[in-house]
C-alpha cells in the first residue's frame, strides 16, 4: 500500500441528546508524498454531503481550491475538493518523501509534506478518500490512500448517559480485499465541546490523548474488510470523546483470499510478531461532541475574548498562509479582511454578544493607531 503519513484530526459535533442527530464533522491531517513521483495537486472526496455543508477549510500550500458537487447517477453523491498549483518553499511540486509521524500539524509549515483540513455542518461524510494528483490533474494511482477515518453514531440510552459509537474500516482497494493494518488507540473525555484547532497535538492543554495512561488499545490488527467498533457511555459532565488513532502497515503473510495469517489473531501477544509491523501510515485525531463548540469571531488566541491580544496575533502573522487561528474568514490567508473581523468583534466574549465588564469598545484613537500600523505593514 502507499503510505499516507497523516495526522487526521476529525471532530463530530452532536446536538443535545434529545435530538440524537449529528451536527457536523471536522478533519485536519498531515500527508507525505509516498507515490514515488512528483505531486502537483490533491483531491479530497467526501461522500454524502453537499457543498453548502462544508463550513471551513484549513489553509494548504496550493494556488487554487475548487469545491464542486458530484453525483454518479446511481445514488452516490458528495463533494470533491481539488487543489491545484502547489507552491511552497520555492517549489512548484511536492517531491516523493519518506513518511514519518508528525503529531498532527508539522506539515503546516514544513516543506516536503502537506497539511489539509475541512469541517462540515449538518452531518458527516459517509466516506472520505484522499488522492494525490499529477501535473495534468489526474489521480496518481487508482486506489485512495489507505487511511481509515472513523464514522460516529449517536446511540440513545434511556435511563443512562448517551453512547457514542465509533467505527473504523480499511479503505476499499480496487479488485481485492483491503490490506490489513495495525492500529493503536488513545482516548480521553473532556467537559466541553472541542473545535478544529483543539485537535492539534500540543494545543489547548493537551486535549489530544497521547500519553501511555490514555491508551485504550495497545495493538490491534484491523483486518481488511472488517469493521472495528467501540462504544463510549459518557460520564456525567462530559461533553466530548477524543481519540487518537495510529495506523501502521501490516507486513505479515496473507492467505489466498487476502486474509492475514498473523499469530496475533490466535494468541494473546503484547505486540505485533517480528516482521509483521511495517512503517507508520497515519495518526488520526478525532472527536465527537454532544453540542456544537462555541466560536467567537476575532478571538485569534482562543481565550474567549476579542481584545488587543488578538490584534497582536493577527499583526505577527500578517501575510501568512500557514497559521490558522488568525484566519478569521477561513480563506487560507491572514490579511486585511481578518483585521476587519477582529475590529468588528472587538469586546465580544464567549457565550455573549457584547463586551464583558471592564472591556471597552475600541476607541477612535485605538483604531486609528492600529490602522496606522496596518498601513505601515502593508507598505512593507
């Protein structure tokens, strides 16, 4: 299989338990070019959603991004997101690179690999596939990259806490059963809804589980074509389940029907047998919420208040196509439009429409000063 060294960060936001429906999904991932050829573009295919369901995109190092619907006429529909014109680090193509674990967001600012992200509202994709594209815009290889993404289901639990079910399955490979892969799982629960940026390793007080004490499954052989399912009954006061899935190649033998012949399936072994654990594929960081996360437009440092500190974040990252928090309009560039979002939301706080006590509206002097700094920076 081709290796996709990705950190897929997905968040599923569910409305209050009484409604038992999915609010939306999110995904951020790092990816290396393991195709042994030059990459000039990329494609994300999301089944079961419409363009209006896509809420946000994480910046990627391409000149253009085209979002369009597709319908095969046989009942399958969805959205294709096509990136063209690679442009980063002085290169106009992504050269082949050996993959390695990135903990979720290294490729945001590192040449040699790439970072993508998207979020949806009103539902979640029924399936998701990622492809690299060649110089002519064609897919490199017929099969999508082998990186499973979990599918979340809300399960009513009368008389008890709600249950969230997570299912993962190897991506279908054309003309044969999918390859088997090794999987490790880390898990935690938090007392608030999480957002896209929360699912980056090292962000926001370590919400993403990575410590040994948060290990849910040390090693599991995920057989091709077989669904892996786990359910969580949320404890009192818990609003989200967060998991980190790590995937590795299975390099052991198969039978004539492409089913793994690993001793791990028949014996209680603490780790994969010698010669059966291949290289790292991806680290998928995912979450399910019981309520949509709050967001305050213009709050670029994530402290829940739109104030001068957020202007500093915007100023220090002006012109960047790699930073995320200061991109208020989600267009992949931190520019003057994001300043307008900050100034328009100055004083707003999480959970309220207006400024808290002691936080004044920006005065004409303050805005004039900041505008002067903006003009100077633009000239530079």
